[in-house]
C-alpha cells in the first residue's frame, strides 16, 4: 500500500496510559500488552499499559475486532471489502452503517473545501499507477486525453447514498485513503474511553490526544522539519484534539514529473511537494480529511474554510522551513 503513514500504534507515553482509580489518584501501568500486524495494508502495532493485564488484553481484542470490521468495509486492497464491491459493481444495497457515516463525513469535507476533498479521485490514482507501472511509460505522465477521461469520472456530487443504498455513476470509484485512518483512530479512542482509559495519546495512522497526560499537562505533538531531522520544529499541544499532516513528498509516482499521491480532484494536478499542511481538529477523521484537502487549496481558500470552522486550525510548513498559522 502506498501510504503517507505506515506505522500504526496505540501506546501510552512516559509511564503508560493514564488510569485513575475510584479515589482519583493515578495508578501506574507496569505491564504492556502488545500486538503487531497490518491494518489497511500498513504495518501496525498496538500496545496498552494497564495494571490489570486481563483488562489490557480485552481492550486489545476489542480494538483489533473493530479494526478488522472497519478494514472489511474501507479497504481497497481486499476484494471482499464493501468498498471493493461497491467500486466493482457501482452499487451497494444495505451498505454497512460505517460506510454511510464515512460518506457523510466526506460530504461535509467536500462542501467545506469546495471540492478539494473528494473520495471519487480514485480514477486519477488508478490512471497514474497503471501508467508509471509500465516499463515503457512516458516519464512526463499520461496524455491530456487520458487525464480528461479520468477527470470525467470524478465528482462527489454524482454519488448517491443513504442508509439503504449507495450508487456510483458508471466508471466511478471511491477511495478513503484521506480519511479512513482518522476514522479508525477515532473509533479506537471510543473503545479505550469505554474501557476506562481517560488519558492517552492514540496514534493509529493519525494522532489524537485523549484527555491530558497523567501529570495534567497537555499531550505534545507537532510539525517536523522534514525527513531525517530529529525533534519538532513547531510543537503543538493536544487536549481532546487530533493532529494530521499531509505533504506531497509522502509518495511520488514520478518525482521528475511532479506526480504524487495528493491529487486534486478538480484538475488532476498534484500537491506541491515542497510544502506540508498540519491540521488540528476535535477528531482525527476531520484532521485527516482537512489536511489532505488543504494541501490542494490556495491559502486564501483555506482561511475562508477555517473562518467557517473555528474549531479547526491549520499550519503551513513552507519550502524554507518556516511554519506559519493559516
């Protein structure tokens, strides 16, 4: 899977996940229960610290069962997933509730970003992947006619969905690569919260802080200067908030031709590879979707969207390594 984030983990920070007893006093978490595998095609690791190992093992099982259920819905790489079946047939009766819910979230992001976020961008991805997989591929990319044909099959306004059915126009296909990891992160947070964990930094492809650190301080994440650079260039505090970063240099079909994984559904162009956008939001699905969309938008358009959603913040890391708030 060509993905901008390959490591998936749920882990406690410092002494482990913050747990509080009936008297409100923090208790330590000396043991860890760890699972490693793959989720949505990426390497995955799940670690939970808990003074009661049986409880930790149960939470691991609950999270993994939920991930398996959601992978069966959202995965592009499982032929039996709900998404794969929808893309193959163009219609799906009685769709899973999570699929309808995620489409609702997609519609919200699509409307707020004037179409910059659009899960129907998959035909463009397929065009580039097939083109550059050929040994004799033109290094400048597909022809303008091929791009026009692929773009003719992109447009979220032509997706019809409700709890009873989902219908795509002929030749259309969906991808949730710009939002599904955030959605799964949010679901993991819900499970941990129900399990009694009230203080954790959850990283499941996207990062979300659950409450505060056990010592009362905010969780700290932030913006990295770039590959091979240690530490945070611009730290950010998270209290019941999520953070996601999108950058055009995450994966390139052809670096020399400028084609990368962040594709503009309106033009077929790729996002600038010299910039990154970091978004903080109340949940990880929102942070994931808006960091993807904002990477494809002009700065004034981003600010217009942010004015409509004051609970969302965005930060630009430019080509000179400077961070500024949008």
